[in-house]
């Protein structure tokens, strides 16, 4: 619809110049004003003339009626004025010659743009704490972050995905102590991350009875900071065990990263940034701690160093941002974390600016809401946490059961069950606006009816099935629309480039997720109301097969942008 809006806007500009000479409004101004009517029977796009009333010194209904009498091209089938709105309907000829041809010609590139060409976008997301398993609370940063990476790549950006691992801190001193006292390397390698968790839990249980263990842990972490060879070797082993587990989950989601540089990577890079803060004259001592006072910016002070001189998260994040700017020369650096960290990011972003760096506006925090389970907040200690691997497995098992019942001879059954099961969870999560808190319901997430991932993937598989049964057909025939549902499908497909732009601008994958349901609904209405393979007229059949192929292309592109796979048979 972007191109159609531009076309309509150019005609409006001409009509305005004739009827209201002297107007300084341009076609781009009118394009920005165009809206989508709530009732498509009124029109496909509309100009609310209320915004022009003051400039033209006329009542909105009169402006609309005057402009409706202007000259408009063949792209527009109807122009009418209703209650101050100027409504336009798209011609079928435009839909076939411009929209349908664009989808078919661009294929996997349909919906993409070049707004990011020549630009670099760094994305920091997922970032689990090492030695702890993935749970549902990690799903947000992981799938929102990766979807944003895919969207930016679709817009031409060179994207760098960074998994900023939580791989440093006193918890590693605890793990080292626990391993030396109660651990067995072979047993832990066999049990994976669960073995590490068990050691961590045992440490805390034992430390309650023997507080001296905490001192031992601090001592071991200090040795780690001083590059003690044995502790370094153990630390790397713990990270390796953790990454092996994480890679399974990332593989199920189709996610890869360009860098796993975590907190530890920046330990030797922080002193230089602390000195730069000091040189900028903004570092103050407050009760022994080093801070940057942000009161005049409406924020509490940003802590840079503790009383004992040790660093904090803002110090590490500043060092990481500087390293990334120097290394990748980014135009954008996006951080996907919970909304609870919004103040933290606002503080250190401001400190970066006060340090004299001129790229603070390139730093973008993308927050998301909290997750609760059936109304109860996640809490590891109380056991109210759902591991992602368990959730994914439940979904995969459910899909397997359905396939066994309805399509037992399906090829690649295990692969399809994983794609649909994992896709169901991801789609459920990404359906709502990211900032909203989510009450995660297992029943709703694993439902296969309504606005769900399985429904979307099944619709995609349906387009594949139709095209497979059709075999070769005459793609050179000039398409001609004969039914309203054909035109309505093309109108929905025409929205995709605009939806991509909106999702990137708002950092909001749910724009794509909800659009996918629009495409599915439009295609399924077309599928049920218009004969495709059994159409008697060959030209009608060819047109409808081309429409099916266009729906497949658009739906496939959109599904991939939200981390869903596209099985051709379910």
C-alpha cells in the first residue's frame, strides 16, 4: 500500500493545486495524512479533510467534495466524499499489474527495503547467566531480539548479533568451590547444565550451615580475576557445558550469534572508561562510592565504582558500548532487556553523552514486559519457573500426537513436529505488544486453534499443497480478478512492506505476527470461496494459482521474520 498511497497523494496534490491554489502542502504531506478506513466498503485509503480545514478555510465535507471532483488515474477505481473524508478504492488492474507482479518478481525479497543499506546494526539480546538453564523468562529477549535482527537485515542493515553472556562474578567462585568439594567431571558432563545447577544449589544449602564457604567463594573468584590457571580452566569448562545446552535451544529457534563476548571480555576495558569519566569532570565520590550525578536529568545517580573500587553493570555496559562502536562502527546498537532495566539504560546512555561521545542517540533500549505463569511471578527459588526445553518438548509432543492421528505417514515427522511445536510457543509470545506483561498460560500457548502459530504454519502448508497439486501452469497469462475475495487477498498482501517498516520503526515484532493472521484469514476466505484447482476457466485458474503463490511468498517471508520455520507439509 505504500506505493498506492504515494500515487493517491500525487493526485491529491494536483487536485489541491487546482481547487485551492497557493497551498504549500506536497504529495509527501498528503501521503502521511492518508489513513485506512475501519470499514473497507467505504474505501481502501482515506484522506481526513479535517486536517485541511484551517489551511483552506472551508468545512471538511466541502473540501472532500471539492477534491472528489478532481482528476484521478486508472490506479483508482472510485473516489467518494463521506462526512469529511475523501475515500479511494484501488482498481483491480492496479492490484494485478502492480501488487501481484511485485510479489511474484521479488519473491523472498518481497516486503524488504534498503533503508539500512550501508549501515550497521548491533543487537545485544538473549544473554543468559552461565550455569543456569533457559526458562520462560529468557524467551522475550531471545525471540524479540532475533526478530529485530531479521527485520533489520530485511531492511538492508549489516547486523551483528551479540550474546552478552553473564559469565563473570562471584557466582563462579561458588561454582569452583562447589565443584572441588562435591563435583565429578564425568557426571556433570553427562548431566549437562542440570549438574551445574545441582552444584550451585548444594553450595547455598551448605553455606547456610557453614558461612565460611562464602569467604572461600570470594577468594576463588579473586583468584579467577587474577588469571589463576586452574580456575580459568574450570571457568571455561563451566561456560562450555552451558553453551552446549544453550545451542540446543538456539538450534530449535533457528538462532545464531556473531559474538558470545560476555561480561568477562570487558574486564580489562573498564579502567580506561572510568578514567575518561574522571577526566570529563563528572565522577564524584559519595559515601565512598564513585558516581555520576544525574539529578538535573531527572534520574538518580549512576554508580560507577563500589566503595572497594570494584565495577558495576553501568561501568561494564559503557566499556562494552565503546568497544562495539570502535569495532563495528555501528549506526544503531539495540539492547533487548526487560522493562525493569529501563532506568539502568537511561542512566548509562546519559553518562556516555556526558563523557563526550557523540553517539548516545545510536544507543536504543528495547524493553519488554514481565512474564508470569497463571498469575504467579517467576521465582527460581520457589520453583515457579518453566524451563524452555520442557515447554518446547510439551509442545513438540502434542504436535507429534496430532500428526500420528491425522497424518502418520508425513515425511520428516520429527522435524515438522519441532518446527510447529516450538513455533506455537514463539508465536504466542510475539502476538502481543512487547511492552505488555504476559500471563503465560500453558493451555493457550499450546492451543492449535484461533490466532496461533500452528494455524499460520498450516495455512502456509496449504498454499504449498495447492501449488504442488497444480504442477506447471501458465504463468505468462495476464491475470484478471473475478471475485471480491481475490482482490481482498491482494490488498492484504500489498500491506506487507508497510508492516515491515512499521515493525522496524517501533521495534515491535508483534506488528508482523498480527499481520500474519490477516494474511491467513484473507487467504483462507479466498481458498474456501474461490475454486482454484477445479476452476473451469483456465485463465481464472491461472490467476488464482498466481494469487496462491503470492500468498505463499508473503506468508513465508513474514513467518521467517518472527523466527518461525515454514514446513511445506503438516
